[in-house]
C-alpha cells in the first residue's frame, strides 16, 4: 500500500468521524470554524484522490466522502442560517421534512425545536 493510499484512508476516516460524530453547537463562530475545517479536509481528500497510484475502489470511496463533506458543509450553513432567521428557534413543519433534512441528527441541546406533531 502506497503512502498516498495510507494518507487518503486516514483522511477518509477523519471525514467519517467529522460527519457522524459532530454535535451541532449554536455558536456561530464554532459553525464558521467547522465549515473552514471541513472545507480544508475536503480539499486534502480531493488532492490525495488524484494520485495515479490510488485504486479505483478507494477513489470511489473518496469521491463519496467528498460528496458527504459537501452536504455536511451545506447542513452547517443551513443550520447557521436557520439560527439567524429564527432567533435560535428552528421550526419544523412536518415529520417528513425533519427526517429528510437531517436537522435533528446533530441537534444542539440549547436550541429549541418547535414541532407541530
């Protein structure tokens, strides 16, 4: 296994932990830092996956992870935007939207969620 493969696998594990284990906080500075950190990680993975010694399976895994990081960045931005619009209140209109958006997955304890269901 080449050094590039090892480095890429390490970055993919870090990205998976970031996406799955991060709990959202209501501090806008924290959100901004997480967006920057995630963008940097995404760029590192993109650079590593472009080496010619990377096998196709690992390349595809990296591509999927980059897509996941992109969605995570968008979720962070949406979360920050919703906080600003609603004064730290996120209003969910129905249970389908809540599940589809994933907004409750990493919900902060200090944010009040109002649900009609």
